[in-house]
C-alpha cells in the first residue's frame, strides 16, 4: 500500500499491520513489538525522507507460514550506512544524559524488537523487518542490523 509520508498515516499503517499479525496468530506481546517497529520505521520516513517536499511511503507485507515480513520504503533522502553502524547501539548508562546521542534509537529499537532487519539505501531507503511466529524458527546466527545493512551510495 502507498500512503502519504505524513504523521497521520503512521497509525493507519500500524493498525493494518497489526491486523495481519493478529490474523496470523502472533501473541499479544509480539503484535505490540511489531506495531512499535512499524511505527518507528514509518516515523523515520516522515521525519527524514523528504524534507520539505511531499512524498509517499510504500508498505508491503509478506505473509509466510513461519513468519511475517514487513517492508517500509521511500524514494526520499538516504543516509550513510557506515555512519549509522558507528552510531547505532544501546544507551550507555555510564554517560550523563547531556552526552546521549540524538537520533538512531529508532533503528536500534526496531532491531531489538524484530527477529531480522535488512536495510538498503539504493534510490531511497528500504527496510525489511521479519518476525517469526515461533521463537524456535529464529536462526541461531541471524545477522542483526549492523551485519545486514548494505551501503549502495
């Protein structure tokens, strides 16, 4: 589905994807994780992809027997994958609040909540988030976001 990259459509996308996850039999907690991850991905498009111009975000769901794959894509501005890799990570409790990094926490949160995350920045940004139905389905060594990001600039 294609929707305008505007804040009022983030909830529409969240509701749509959570309905699909519910139909597939995900637990309440997994559905909540999916909703947060999808909202973060869409919010990144709204806040960063198009600056002052109007744009669209494309959302797709791949429904499989063992998993749900959710794609959020835009044709807006991209970002440096290498810089993202350097800045991505948990909040360090040993640092004062004034030294916390601004930004990047959304992608860290997506990576934490989903089982697999892939990002491509070729002609915009495409993020594919995967959530398996059963914990046993998750591969032992599934690459995390830092290992699956590809830089095509």
